[in-house]
């Protein structure tokens, strides 16, 4: 792995977990049941229950004037890299 490759991998994994956590809250599912593929977060076994990454980002940003979705989640999902 090239220098910095492991940091990239760790950042990608952290981002995936953050996406799963937000999607799980919005789709009323467990984060472990969220699959990420083709730019979408879907509930395992229910492909009709899903959101695009863009929809997730817009929903998070739309929380303007309110606590953002991340602030209401039960798990800490702060910045990807501290």
C-alpha cells in the first residue's frame, strides 16, 4: 500500500460508518442493516427502502436552524478525522 494509503482506508471506513448511522436514523433501521452501493444507502433485504448519498447530505444540511441529524443520533459520529 502506498504511503498514506492506510489513512485513506481509515477515512473511507469512518465515512461509511457515518453514512450508515445517518441513513439508519432516517430509514428507521439498524446501522448494521444499511448497505452502501452505487451511491445509495439501502436497508438490507429492502432495496426500495433507501436514499442516495446526495439525499442524505441534503437532509443533513436542511436541518438549518435545528439540531442536525448527527446531533440527534445515539452514537458519536463527529468529524471523520480528529
